[in-house]
């Protein structure tokens, strides 16, 4: 009933998450856990409300969720092989990397 699972996908990319999720379902993988959660902290704005200024751009509300997929330990390698065969990339990023400021990421790339 309760089996240990491993994360095979964790990223801020809804489209790939949906594609991998549906592929695993079509191929009959059992006990797949998937979902999403908000990890970003909301920046304070001048009016005291917890409004995120990034949500008021030209494209509307931004997606700040982190999407994940976990499979049983026995299914990790077959699932990753299936994902690669279909041209998708299963990527697991650390939470620190996912929530780091884009400006800091760009600065680190310039200094390397």
C-alpha cells in the first residue's frame, strides 16, 4: 500500500509536466504521484496587500508553481527510459535553484 517513491520530475514547466504525466498514464504506470505547489515568496508591495507585482505584466498572471512527478522505486528506470524515447526531458532541480532570483542566476553565469 505504502511504497517508497522517487521524484523523477521537479521543475517550473507545466507543459512538460502534463506531457510526462499523460505518457505515464497511457503506458499503465501504477502508483504515480504528481502535483504542484507554490514555493515562491510573495514580495511586499507598498499598499500592504500581498500582491505579486510579477502578476501584472502584459501576459497576465504568471505561473509560479513547481510541478513534480514521483514513481515507485521499481518504476524509476523504465519511466525515465520511456520519457527519453518520447523526446521529453525529465529534470529534477533543487528547490533552491527553482526559487532563486533570475537576476542572481544571470550574474552567476556571467562570473563563471
